C-alpha cells in the first residue's frame, strides 16, 4: 500500500477468483433467462433481464456480507475474503445493470427526467404498503457506487484506514435499503410465499452469521483493566507456536505472538484495513495479517522494507507461566526486547494458513475451497430456477415490436384518438399512441371523422387493440364517415385499478401493480389513455377508458392514484365499441386496506 499502485495486481489467485465469479454469474443469468422463457413464455426479455440482474446482485450482496463472519468463524474462508472487494465491485455492476434497465424501462421516454421520475412518480410516503420503493434502491446503488469507486488501496491510503472502514461499513445500510426495496416493491405484486421465504432466509443467514461471529469474538475478547504496571494477559500455554493470543487491555486489543521461544506484543489492528493481526500467524519472522497478508516484524511492529506500515508495540514478560503485558503502548515501530519463553510445539496446523499473494493455496485448503465453489455454482443454477418458478403468470398480451403494419379506417379524436379499423383480422377500434410514454399527437384531432391510412406497431390484449404510430403522418383517404353517438349504461359505482393502457395491453409485463406504478404515472401524464380495470365476481375483467364528465381527457389529474385500488361513481357509456367511464377526478377515491388483483 505504501510503495506503488496498480489498477489490479493480477496474480494467479485473483484470476482464478474472478474467473469463478464470472462463470457463476453467467450460469446464474443463463439459468434465470432460460428458465424464465421455458416456464413463462409470455414474459418479455426486458422483464427477464431486470429480474435476473436484480436478483443476481442481491444474491452476490448476501455472499459479500457472509464472507466476513465466515472467515472469523472458520479460517478456511479467508481466500474468499482476500478478494472480497472484487466481488463487491461486481455486485455493484450487477446492481447498476438492474437499475439501468429499470430506469430505461419504467422512467425513460417520458415527460420528465428519468432520475426525477424515480424520486417523484410515487408520492405515497404516508403509506407502508404503497411506500416508494424505487428511491430506496437508488439510494442503495449510490452507496454501492461509493464503495466500488473507493475500493482501490489508493483511497484506503489517502482516506486512512479508519475513515475508509467507516465508509465501507455503509454496506449494511445499502443491504437494509435493498431488502426494503424488494419487500416494498416486487413482493407487493409477486406474492408467492417462496419469494418472501428466500428473502427471509437470506436475511436470517446474514444476521445469524454476524451474531455468531460477534458472540465468539466477545467470548475471547476479555477486557483486562490495567491494575498497575503490567496486567495478567493469559497463561503461557494458551499461545501456540507462531500464533497469538488476543486480549483487550483498557479498550485496546493486543496480540501476543509466540515465536522460537520468544514472546512479542503488538497492536491487533492491521494498518491496511484494521484487520485482526493476531488471527494471522508468523511467517518468516513476521506477523502476517490473515485478511490481505500485510507483514509486521515482531520486534518493532514495522513492515519490512520497502513497506512503511507500523503498529504500536507493548512490553511483555513471563512470570510463573503467566504472560504479563504493560498496558501502555509504545509508538508504532518501537523495537522492544521480547520475553523469553519455552518454544511450543509447532506440529499442528502448519499448512492451512492462506496468504493471497502467494502463487498457490495450501493443498488441503485448495481441495476444500473447490468443494465450496462447486456448492456455490450449484446454488447459482438452482436459485434462479426456484425464483422464476415462483413468479406469477403473465398476461396473454402482445406487442408486435419491429413489425410495422398499415391500418385503414375512420379516425375519432375524442376523448382520445381512436382508429376504427374497417376490415381484416384487426377490425376493431384501436387506441392510438406515439413512441415512448406519449399519447397520440395533437394534429390527429384535425382528422376527426375522416378516413385515414396509418402505419404502426400493433399492441393487443383481448378485447382491446392499440397502435403505436410511426413518425409518418397518417395519410388522408377519400370520404368522411360518421360514427354513432355515445350510448349510456347509467351511473355505476366501480372498484378497480387505474392503469396506463399502453403497457397494460402488452408493452410491459406485468403492466400493472406497484412495480409498474412509476411507469404508469409517466405514461398517463404523457397522454396515454388511462384505463380502469374492474374484476367482476367471476374474475372476468372489464376495461373502461377514463375521461372527464364531459368526455375530456383527465389522465394527468389521476397519476397519484395509479396502481392502487380505487372506487368511483360515474357514467358508463359505450362509444363505437369501447367502454368509457365519465367521472370527475375528485370522484376517484382510494380503497383503504384493499389488495391488488392478479395480472
């Protein structure tokens, strides 16, 4: 850390580590997408990628958080700890891909900046069930970005280890935000108990491992209060050869190492990342930190040249087979006379200590790690299949993206532009919209009642049809045709969900529910005709295009109510084959405590 910096010190260990991680990610993403297409053939590739990257990032975040306590509980996990920062950067990259796809899918191509949309599309800060979940994910991604950007030792050296460590402890804040992001987001729509159970199991494993590690450290971290010049540290027999015993003296952890019949006392805090120096071992006369292999000479606590890290030293002596330590630390790098002690047996545990910068891991450790890696790779295939199998069914809807057709018929401009296609398999009223989250262009109102030829991509979900128009203006055909007037079905009280018709008819799946709320708000505020979807007692759906009391568009006044159950009393009319609901914006009220219907 004090000699020079490279972008990445690619040694054999790092190449193997990153190669295995990337292979696992490819297996995970391949299994998720493959299982998704096989089990849910009506799903869109955009939804698959958003969910694959999101769940993959969450899986990796769990692994990242488990490595630390596992390494404290079992030294065989130290190879995973050595390159944990690489795993953290990959976790951020997966989260960034998830967030990027989601922002483009749900927030881009609207009438406000996508990042502004993330923060403003859901105003329900007063409701737990409807609480905005996307800002939580954005905040977590911001924290992970800061950690990834400062993961290099350059930042560790210049920020200092304590400051850098505090910054990177924010990973627990990010983890909490991600758990809330999932619980208050997709789990409000995907209600299969397996999905909630997987999240709870992950939360329990992470929390349980940290609790076990903390309890184990607390049992061994007896605080020895100073009571004179020296304190009774431990029995001499408690310190193995080339290992250390760790105690807390006056709130500071001290490690006493035993090496070749001598005792040396050093601060237990490695200057690299505040690692537990005393949990390492003596190699070539230096105490080696188990986290990243930083070395300190036993006599003076200084790293061998050309490195310049130093730790404080403590005076130590032996009386009646008891180890005594002076609680007053000497300045970092101070050479002290070691205490004499009989050399302990060093037969046991000689080949299991891992040093990351060495070319190979000890054979027994390498064999054990291979079994761990195989188990993780199996999990990387099994977990996405389990998650995909627990997804709800997707609607029988279609967006013929990339297939441009021509349609002829009468154009009706009020309250929303509709093309009444005259012939063929698509003979029906087709709502008209533009590319992105925009309703049909205003110029179409000049063609009200005229026959036109329009080109675009078909969007359909029975019994409704829609055309996403191309940039080419509709061509005027001969003749003026008249449509029938509205026929009233009377005033009715209805309960349902307000949706944007474009996504619901097939552009996105699912095109309803809380995960789609922000997108629906952007689409409706951009002029996409809003729908009220009502389920009758038998589960059949009625679709009513919403307009004002006089038949005028009022979608922009309803965006705060999308993706929630609402009740409304208004006039239901039929007009040229479509059902319309005419009501004032004030007539729509939230249904307190109601749940969402299935897609």
